[in-house]
C-alpha cells in the first residue's frame, strides 16, 4: 500500500510538471526561411542544420513548423509587419529588436575573410582592409565592417547571394568576402569546381563570433509565449542524444547533401 501511494504521488507530480500544451493538438507555426547552406536551404535535408534544430525544438514544445522561403530582405520585412510569425536564423541588432523578439542561440559560428589564395596580404585587423572592396550578400548584416564602410574606408558591393559573391571574387572584382566560415565552405563544396575551390582561401583570423537566433514578430499576438515554449524545447533538444547526432552530421557535411529523389 505504501509503495502504491508513493507511485500515485510520483505520477501526480509528473502530471503537474507536464507542460500545459502536452495534451493539446499540435499547432503549426509558419516561419520565413532563406538560402544559407548548410544552415538553411529548401534544397537540403530537413531544410538545413539550423532549420532542423528549430523544427525539433518546436516539436518538443508540441508545435509543428512550416517553412516558406523568401529572399532575406523580404523575410525581414515580413517579420517587421507581422505578415509571418517569425524567421530563421538572425543575429540581434538594435534595429531588429524594435520589431522582433529573439530566442536563445540556435547556432553560433565564426566570421572569417575569404580571398584569392594567390593574394598575399595582412589579415589580422580591420585596418588591414582599408581601401579595399568587399561584398555583402543582399539582406546580410555588416557587423564589424559597418563602421569602416560608413566612413568610406572600405568599399562594399551588395551581391544577390553568396554564390554570386564568390564568383565576383574569382573574377578579381572583389578583394575579400567576409563570411561565416562553415557557410562559405559549404557554398564552395556545393557550387564550385575543385579548381575553383583551390583558388579561394579563408583567413585563419576570426573577425567576429556570431550567435544566430529565431526571431518572432512583435506584431503577432502570443509571440512572447511562443518564444518561451521554443526556448524550453531548445534546452531539451540540446541536452539530448539526438542533438549530438545532428551536430555530428553537420560537422561531417551531411547537411550538404541533397535529398534522395
């Protein structure tokens, strides 16, 4: 009888600890997504590594995700106006905080400089690039390059996407291309020949480390509640063996591969 009482007490405690949404039908959240392999892409397994993390974190919170793909500038504008509930994945800026709420970090990575392998130049500090021309994919943040660009010390050329920027680099129209290391390397693996890949190198120096997060529109009712549920799901995911398997697949290039037909 004592054992039965203890069991009933434990069961009641577990029920009390269950999230309020645990026994409710799974709802769906619509997020704007974009092309940023291997983190995000309509053409990759699970829509990329970061998309997979977000989907699994929401699943653990009892929410299904639907991704609609847009150009980056359009996705950001849609979050601003509340046309979509949110978008993946973004860095925090003061301007974006005016119209969006941000989650705990989904992925973190290092920004380095890509350049022609034959070009020898100092690449240890921002001042080493004064007077040179760089590229920024449309919709991307400038980060540590913002101030020297605004001051006219570095020339910036906005490209359609990362692949276009790499092509400009190969043609000698750019001096350097700041990118997240894993994103630049994935772009080269997927869209460039072995000879072209050998022509481009990445600096060993890291110019910034950036956290990328889910952002939710402040214009949508319930955004704060939705963010709380996502963060709880993300915490659960990161402590699981499933996350460690996902991370291993990412490091071995599995998210580069297109789905089987």
